[in-house]
């Protein structure tokens, strides 16, 4: 019997006495902190400004930095966001037709704070949160309550969220320092001889429902609906209306609006490392607006660290029954708007970006970085460019298990 | 109803942890990352409609 046979035989015999490592029967707990630094830059131009009755420059630039923090500790989680949109708008300057006025540059600051709690037994979570935003002519206070549940098999998820926003459209909060007393609704300069509305508040109630189903190892579908009810002052006080008889007024819209949106999504991970996120969505409301969206976002995994992000979106909208172009409204109408956002339009958005994961397995430091560019083109001539950048930092820390105290045998 | 029942009936009933590597990929999320969320926000301002799966509903700003 040669040495090789003895060695192999000994090894094979020793397997009979081998014991597998005992699995740990205690849950592995991780404390996770995620910080997200975002910067969004938006430029648009067009020639159908509602401030000047449906004709006029819509040139606008938005500088949008924001900071986000998410922290999970055990079954609890908190999230916080603070951001600002610094807005330079040529059309806003036409409210009072004064060049380089205070209205040319505006800022919208916003924040939100949320808490969530996960319940292991039912595989569900509850979340609550508050939000606030303020700009020179708008103040909003929001609250939300959310619920999500995952099925026992982890193949389905159900979600529901109720949002309530209580908004105030009066101008003046940023006029004399920060959080000054609001003063009045701001109308176009030549139309300030009377009060056009008897309301300055706007309340919005939104119910968002969602359901996702994992079909197989590479496919997931989702169905989402959103119902919204808005009450109060829904028009924009500084939007002008030009009638057929050459008289003028400010925009008038009903004091209630009901909206319904539904979207179907299908995400698929193809065999070539390409992920397709497809969506078709519909919208309707009682202003007479109908909308249809077809959307695709693709993620092309060039490597574990680099992902390319092309996207395309087509949208078509039947306009509101209250819309007409400049000079086409009859003065006897009850409701009227020349805001082309509510008109019959179609739009195309194409985008390209990339995402980078510096280290695939890393428990602290820069987790990912992404940059995306979108070009938006609307049928009435509005063009817009968006540049969105995001730096995501992640820190994970395993919580030490508490060792049971040893009993003193003596 | 039969079509919907048959469609969901043909889905896998469960997946083992090692079979979820594609489903759990971050790019397979139903909700977009920052760039997509911001562009969705732009769309709700520049168009008269509402995004069904967006986190942000109506209200909270002087837009639609």
C-alpha cells in the first residue's frame, strides 16, 4: 500500500469524526448611519409665463443643495433632511415689473423629520413624520403617517401613507429677516386695487397605496395609486389673465380639486447585467386633466463599481377645461387660467448618468456617488436641464452581544 | 379575475436567500435614487399631474 493511498484513506476516515461549527442562534444587530449630500441644479427657459398671462420669459435657475441623515438602531430609525432651493426667476420679476427687485431672487428652505419602528413578528413597520417649507410667498406645514408590511415569504410588500399639508400663500415671511408675520397675498402690480380672493390657505390630503410582488429571481412588479384632495386657494395670486375684451384679472380656479394617479412598474434584471425599470402611469382630476406616462430607467452594470444610468420618459397630457391662451378667455367665465403647466402638452425627457461604488464591501466612508443629467423638452417650447449629484456616506457598526454573567459556584 | 389569479399563481411562491441576489440589488428598487426623485419633482411642477409612487404628493409648495 503506497503513501498516497494511506494519506487519502486517512483523510476520508477522519471525515466520520468531523463536526460542523454550531450556528449562532442569536440575531446579528447592526447600527447604521447614512449621510447623503445632494446638489441639484435646474435651468429652464420658455416663452409662456403665466405671470405675464401666458406669453413671456420663463427663464429660471434653481440651485438646490440638501443634506440628509438616516440612522437605524435596532428596530428604530430616524431620518432628517434639510435643504434649500435658491431660485432666480425672470418671470417672478414681472410681478411688479421692477428690474433687480427683491422678487428676482427667492429661496425656499425645507426640512423634514421622521421616525420609524419595525415590528419583527408581523414584519411590518410604522412611520411618522413632520415637514416644513418656507419661501417669501409660501409656507407649508406637513405631517405623514405610513405603514408597510412584508409577507412571510418576503415575496410581497404592502404600503400605505397618509400625508396632510397645511399651506399659507401670503407673502412677507422673509421680508424683514426670518419668520416675519405674513402680510398679504401678492397680486400683479396693476391689479392691487382689490382683494381677488377671500381665502389665503391651501390644504392637501394625499393617500398613497402600494403593492409589490416578486415574480421570480429576476423580476418584480409593483402597483401604486395616489389619491389627492386639495381645498382652499388653488390658484396662484400673481398669475395674470388677459380677456378677449382687453381687460385683465388674476387667475381663478375652483376651491377644490380631486386627483387620482395610478402606476404599474416592472423591474427586471436581465442576464447581461442590465436592469430595466419600466413604468406606465395614468392620471386624472376634476380640472379635466388626463395624463399618460411611459418611462424607462436602465442601469447598465459595467463592473461591480460602475453603473451607467440612461433613461427616457414620454408624457402626454390633455389640458384643463379652465385653460386658454393669452387673450382667449371670456370675462364672463367663472374659472380661468393661462398656466401652460395645465394645458394640452406632451413632453420628452432623456437622461444619462453614472453611479460609482468606491468599495463594494466597506463599513464606513463614501458608499456611493452618482451624477445624472436630464434634458426636458415640452411641446410648447419649454426646455429644461437638470443636473443631480449625490454623495452617500455609510457607517455600519455591529452591536456587541451582551455576555451572560457567570454564576459564582462558591 | 381568472387571468390575474393565473398570473400571480404562476409566480414563484418563495425564494431562498441565495436566490435573491438579483432582486436585492439596489438598482432593482421600485423607488429611484436622488436624481430620479428630483426629476420627478420637476415633472410634477411643470405638468398638471401627480406621480403615483412618488413620496411627495400634492401640496407643500406653490406648484401643482
